[in-house]
């Protein structure tokens, strides 16, 4: 049996490999919890950035905690979830703040609450429990399934509002009065008061930009990389995307010198992060300065229509061996439907650039199973990928459409899982030897969809699924038992496949 001592030594080993860890002491302690393991959480720019921002305060120390790789080890050894920096039990902190990115992480969030010894439901936590705050990318779309577990949610860009929450919380002696008062603030969502009526997302002032990571560690998915955002938001309008221009007023480009100033001397790899990093008007200057400084550079998102010889030349000289772009539609018809603005000629050019710059691989992300997609669209993709694979080595990432709230495709049905599997099988059959294919599980995409479209009913489903072990079968039964609305599946999907019920925006633009 693993002991508490061993669990803490493991954390110590991770800390020993970090550069930039913030240690401190202050009258108030915030546990910043990521509901996935360390490797994932430490790759999150938003998580790292909030850690830095909170530790700039003199009255607060913010310490990290993560979903353990094996929560059972904590249960069996009766080790409460603890913060990395001081090994303080998370349940003893004044505030437990979650950075929440992805719908299916809700089981991780519940597991962290359980391991911290906190009642899961907000209504079961009395005056003496820590305040549970939730923020992160999920708040741009649909945080309702998390609502019954949170005291307060910070909607959208949290850098400014977290200060307000902490200022008010540390001065209050009356939890109920605090919740009533903070519920009046734009951008703050208090589920116990607002119910299922979501609040608009907040936008942080420009002086809070750019977000950047204080800690560099080899033990993340983005190993030993300094993360910095060069642009926030996006001015484009892809219809499946939560970060489209309507969400937060379009792209805000960060001044080049401000991006570069954040890079510490010791860093050898820099990741430029953002919804639309390659759309920054001075992106070549930023990348060029990083590479000229002897560092590697990579970008979190590359638009195929922005890439040319200069762009890919800098990327290649900065160490990139893979060019990753999104097609996000199996055919031109589907890309147009998604308002992606990408044409075959852009993708073909990307393949040529991979070849010309002696890169190893073109990785293509593809959303499929949109309303109205047919086998003909899949066949068009297969033919095109055959052509691309003659130019360079190609990998394909296939993800079925998961319609999100706060997008024009909100409410679109999830395609029948059998149809999705048939399409994936066909792609494997036709392209198996030529292209490296990775497909998202249709089953888990369906769970993501139900959570993305659900309300507080999905909190009940999540709690039950969590109690039953969190496997697919447990989720399926829990969703069917608790879903309050009509099943948004097959019948509507059938009509949409015939193009009869396309959303208004799709028909008119
Ligand atoms: S998919 Fe990319 S380009 Fe399209 S709206 Fe989203 S962030 Fe912008």
C-alpha cells in the first residue's frame, strides 16, 4: 500500500524539477485545484496564469493541487488532498478554486472535492467550509452542470474578478450575505441565487494581458515550455467554436514587446498560446525574435490560410517538426457550413510547406458529423487525403461535432453513434496504410455533448456517474435517468441530415 509519506515524496520530486515555483505565506490561503492530473494541469496557461496573478497579492498565498493520477491511493492511505507548495490539506484553505476546462473533467472535480473532505453540493456546505470558486474555459460555454457544486463561478476572463471575490470574501463574516452581494457583480454567477440563468462572460482589461506561465517543468505535456499568450479571443466566426468573435468581442493582439518581456532567460522553449495565435499582425516578428534568441517556438493554433514560406521557415528553424492545422470540415461544403474559411488550396499548400521545409508530418484536425454531412463528404475527404499523402506524411485527428452553447450550432443534435462509427471505419478502411488516424471516441463525445447541452439535471447525472465509478456505462445510465429535456438525438438528426432544419444563420449567410 502506498503511504501518505510516499504520496508527498512524489509531489516533492515534481517540485524539485520545477523552475519558478512560488512559495510564500500570507493570512489567506487559496488552493488552486486542477481537476485533471499534474501533467495536464501544468500545460494549462489559464491555470498557471491565475496562480501567478493571485500570488502577486500580499494578503494571499495561492498553492496548487491536482487530481491525483490514482485517487484510490489517497483513499486507501487516508491522505487528504493537499497543496503542493506547503502540503496544506485543501479542505483547510480559505478558498478552493477550480480551473475547469472540459466537460468530462466534472468527475475529476467531484473526486477532488471528496478527497479534500468537502461536501460535494453547495447546499450541504455550511458557514465554516472553504468557499468553492469555479472558473476557466468552460464558463465561456456552459458551466451549468457544475453549478450545484460551486459557491461562485467567475464567468469568462477571470484575472480581475478573482481579486474582487477574494477581497469581499476575506472581509465577510456572513457567507449568505457575501453570496447575495457578489451575485450582483457582472461576470459573477452564483448558482444558488441565479439558478439556471447564466450570466454574461467578463472581459479583463488590457493591462492584465498577456497571460503567461510562471513555472517551467519537464513533467507536462508541453515539456519545459514557457507559455505566453500573444492574442486573446478570435475575430473569426467558425460556427462550432466557443471562442468565435461573438464570445468576447474578437481578437485582442498583445504588443510584441510585452509578449517577449515575459520570457525568462533560462527558458529554451516558448509556446505562443491563444485561440488565434497565427492571426497576430506581428506574428512573424514575435516568432523571429524568439528563434533569434536561440529558443524553440511553437504555436497553439495555426490557421492554414496564414501559412507561407516565411512563416513555416521560422517555425522549422525554431525546432518544429510537425505542422498542425485544422480543416474542421470533411468537404468544402462542410467547411463552408462551419464558416471555417479554409479551402483545399490552403491545406495543399501546407503539405507542400511540410515537404519543402523537411518537416516530418502534417497533422490535420477534422470535425465531422455536422448536421447535413453525408458519406459523399467523407469520400471527398478521403480522396483529398490520398492526394496530400503523396506530398508529405499526414496524420488525421477525427472528432465528431459536439455542439456547444454560445455558438450558432447550439442545439444541433449529436449524430447517431453508429453513423459516426461507420464513417470512422470507412476512413480507416480507405486510408489505413497511408495516413495515421486518431479518432475521438464517439461514446465519450456523446457524454461531452450531453454535458455541453445540459443544465442542473446533468449535475445529478454527473454525481451518479461519479458514485458508480465514472465509466461509460455508469454515465450512460445516469444521463438517461436524469436528463430532463427530450433526447436531442435521432429524429431531429435525421431531418437535419436532409438539410431541412439548418439553423437560421446557416441558411441566411
Ligand atoms: S476555430 Fe479557430 S479560427 Fe475559428 S473561431 Fe475558433 S478560434 Fe477562431
